[in-house]
C-alpha cells in the first residue's frame, strides 16, 4: 500500500508542486512545475506500482494500473 499527494510550494518566487509517494518504509519526493498527469509521468514511480494506491480523486491518478483507494479526508471535505 502507498499514498500519493501533492502540495504547492514557492521556489524562488515560482510555484512548484511537491509530489509525494510514500509507503510505511519509504517516501519519494518529486518537485515539478506542473500538477497532474505530466508531472506524475515524469515522477515515473506510479507506472511501476502494482499495489493499493491511496489518493484524492484526482483524474491523473486513475491512469495507472493499480488498485485505487480514496483518502477519507477528501471524502469529508467534499461532504461539508
């Protein structure tokens, strides 16, 4: 099982997205100027992943051939 997410950060005045893919033992970070499919493809790790991936409902994650689980924090946010 792994989780994936991204958050925006300013680097020298430019907006970058810090993408994260983590398991209970390892975490990979990948800064990219974009958020979504282009950045996830450049990250490269999800094309190799075959387990359960916990993520938000972002359509970019749906492209990968793994089991998908949605983060409950996003469910709660969407309900309120």
